[in-house]
């Protein structure tokens, strides 16, 4: 038996970040930069108006109000020949338009009668009022996005604003998911005796996508060594990672163990955890592609994904940290855990009176998929702890998966 930490350390020592790729900005959403993005020019690029109104010389409004000024021109956002504001005159200006030479403030439309040839101004403004200064957001030469930054909507907008249509990022790992089991059929199939629906390949493909991967569900492979081997070999060309479920324990038809033990560097271990004890991991094929042999019980498969596969995928995509956020919460019910094993208990996390509380949503059976689907977090009970009393503090891994 090895510990969770030993197994994870072995995995993380073998997988490495994928080579960087130049991607179109929107294709890079959710990816991590492998370069600094530097602004070649300031933002805003020129002094411009923050409001629709009138570009004035503030001194012209200092001698008593209201003031009526002749309007000598109009300037909208967009290219225009530069205008000049002489003392005692003004120019009608729109939001985002370049500030005319000579003007030092903008009077918003709301403070005027809105006149076109002459305008009556009812309120004074300070010099500089309602002007967006060149460079007040970003100076030329600023690193606006550092290497390692995750590209969400605001970061993508900023990259575009400084002129980038492409960026260098770590690509999303391509993950191929295979379920093994001669009892498995596709959802919607009428079940014969002993048959069950393949839930794992759907759950694991979805989990890989949630982790930022490009995931392909290959589906069901029966418990036949030759079929499994040829399926895996066929999939190697498009996979950065392979995931199988089922067939890793000690049963007579545990075909994943049988096939993968013979090729590559795959190793099968008993890991001191609950659920998810049997685990296979190693590399196969000409490119040493990492392969995870996860257990077949649906909860074991998903928890194993959380604990081992997700960190590996996050490392490959260049994310740091690899782990889910952890918080401390109080359990509303007593919890128990197998001796010497790290338990991952399915719970619902809520905030009560400003503090995190967790309530178990499922028994401990690794086949209880409905309980897993009600959970929005996992309580981690350490190896040396067997009982946790109601009211005690526990460590909680926050899942993204939605729960009621
Ligand atoms: P195994 O690890 O192959 O012995 O499978 C353990 C248990 O999980 C058995 O009850 C299987 O029927 C079940 N199981 C295996 N694969 C899947 C799957 N893809 N979807 C749902 N249940 C599965
Ligand atoms: Mg099986």
C-alpha cells in the first residue's frame, strides 16, 4: 500500500507542462500565458472625452454663470481633423473623441442647454474635468499580463486592447477517455440482464473538460485484452493523456491491469484512500503518453480524477496551483473514516452565519453516484483520523461541479 501523496508525487514527476503554442486570442481562453504581454503604446492612446458634452477652457467659466459660448465645431469618436478651441469658444464633443487643442476640460451635456450654435453652460468645471488622460490606464512598455496569467474575459480584452490578436500559451491537454467492462452499454439502450449504463466515460470526459482539457469520449471497450490494446494504440495519436475506468482490481476479468502491466511503465498500486484504492498509472507508446487506470466504481473514478488526474492536467496546462481551493469548515454530523486511509467524503458545503459548514450527502459506498452528484465539496479526513465528532473542524476541497 502506498500513500495518496506518494502516488500523486509519482504522477507529477512524470507529467510536464505541454510545449507552448501560438493561439488566436479566443482560442486561448482558459489557457495560461507562456509570455509576458507588453503594451507597445499607452492606453488610452490620446487624451479624450469621458462624456458627451462641450470641450472648453475652464477659465471661460470662472467669471460667473450661466455663460453662453459660441460652438465652433463638432468632434465625434473616430478619425477627425484636429480642432482648436480659442478663448471664449467651445467645441461639441462626444465620449471617446480626441480632446481639441486648447481645451482643458469637458462640460457634460447635462450641465448645459445642449445648444448646437451657441450653448448655455450652467455649471463650472475644474481644469482636467471629464478628460481621460493618455496612459492613465497603461503606459507604453508596461507588462500588462505576466507569464503564467490565466486568460479569462478581462485578460483577453486587455490583450486585444494592447494590439494582440495572438498569444503564446500552454495548450489544453488532449484527453481520451475509455470505459472498460463487458457489462456496459450506452445510455438509452434497453438493459439486458446484468447490463448497466456506462456512466464513467461521460463523467470523466466532463471532468477533464472542467479541468481545462480537450476531452474525447471513446466510450465502451469490453473486457477483452486485444480490443483494449488496439483501442489504446489507435487513440495514442490524438492523446496527451489516456484515462481508462474499470478493470484495475484483482478480479479475473480485470483487463486493464492485464494489458497495461505488459506495456510501457504502467504500475498498479493499492493507494491508502477511500474511495479509489486500486490505481494504475504510467506511460505508454512512442511518446511516453501518460495513462491513468482508474477504478470502475463511479464515485471512485471521479474522486480518483479529482485527486490524481486533475492535478496532472492542471500541471500540463501550465496552471499553478494544481489543487482545488481548500477551506476549513465545521461538520454538522459525525464522520468516520477507515484506519490508515485518507477519506474523501461527499458533502454539501454552505455558509451559515458567516462560517463554512458541511453536511454529508451520501453514504460511503463507491457506487453511490447520486450522492456524488449532490456534493459540492469533499471533506478530506487524514489517514490517522478515524472519527470526527459533529461540530469539529475539517478540511474541505471545493469542487466546481454544481450542487443544489
Ligand atoms: P471494475 O473496477 O471493472 O471491477 O468495476 C467496479 C464496479 O464499477 C462494477 O460494479 C462495475 O460494474 C462498475 N463500473 C465499471 N465501469 C463502469 C462505468 N463505466 N460506468 C458505471 N459503472 C461502472
Ligand atoms: Mg470491470
